C-alpha cells in the first residue's frame, strides 16, 4: 500500500484520501502529515490543536484541551428546543 505524499495538502484533503482508502480496505499505519493512522488502519488521529483548524464543522472532543475563548449565546428568551449541552445567557433578566 502506498502512502500519500502530504506536502501541500490540507488536513481535509488528507482525511478525505485516508477515508477513501479505509473504505476500500487499505490504510497502512503511519504518519500522513496532520493525521496519524494506527491499529492496523482502524484508528485515525488528527494531529492538530483546535486553534489550528479554521472552523470545525462537526463535534469537537476537548480531551486534553482547554477552551480559552468560549462564547455563550446571549438571548432575551429561552430556546424552544435547546440541544443537549447548549449554553445560553438570558440578558433580559
């Protein structure tokens, strides 16, 4: 199995490449730039900190990380159907 030459590729392109290879049944363990593959191709770790990612588009695991600039939604009413874990501040009370 060949490894991707990661120089010049974004993390999203690297991840897309690796997921495509994984679906085809072939990702070798190794360092693919911003992504490290282990567990015979079953574990993929993104080797970036949150501040190195422009805008996360999915869930973020804060394991071993700390939020330094957390934002809380300011509202004048409670949300109709808040998501589990959603935080808001009532500014009208």
